[in-house]
C-alpha cells in the first residue's frame, strides 16, 4: 500500500480541545496574518480555513458567539451578505474557479467542526477537482499553503473591506 504523508495535518488531530471557543480565541489575536484573518468587520470576520478542502477555502465567522441563523440580527445579516459578496469576488479574482460551494454546517451531526459559533464556508470548485484521492483515500490535495493563500487574497479585502485593514 502506498502512503501519502502530510505531517502538517497531524496538528488537527492533536490539538488540545480547550474549554473556550476557538473562533472567540482567534479574534483576540492582533496579528491577522498569523491566524489567517483577511478582514474584520463590525459583526463578522473573514478567515482562511486552516484545514481547507481546496485552495482559497474561506470562512465568514460571527464576531459574537451565536449558534443559529435565527440569532443573527438585521445589522449582522446585512454585513454578512456584504461579506459573502466580497468573498465571492475575491475568490473569483484570485483563483478563477469554475464554481463555488457556499454554506453553513450547524451542529456536530451537521458537519460543523466548531460547534456553537456560526460560520459560513466558501469553497472554490473546479471541474474535475474531485479525484481518486478524495473518493478512495479520504485525502484532499491542496497545493497552496495558508501564507500563500493569505497573500493572494488579502489585496481583494484591502480594496473592498469595510475597515480596509
């Protein structure tokens, strides 16, 4: 049997599960590049997914710890839609995908890796990007590391982000 080694992924399985919420903790970090935050808004922030399905996999995360769509206020909803459009534009500009998955996973049974803190995924897709590795080996090949993705995407958020940060 052949083996594909990806030692950087072991961090996902060995991370200590703290008492607090990972997204709440990430927001406290002042070095956005270090944690992969591309832009911060009044109600949401955009971050690279640390364990992406494809290059350019982004998440829009609520600033406050809320767990459902029904808990989103009108102001939060308006900014969310703005950020969805901004992320779509950034991904299209930086990666030129053939399509995109945009969605939210709620609860552990719904596929949420971080339960109880609502966040939306934007996953660029290309025709034929599901290959034997995903189908047979439950492994995804992602050719770009987080630092390169951050550098590629950041200019789109500097131009279009509310805070311009």
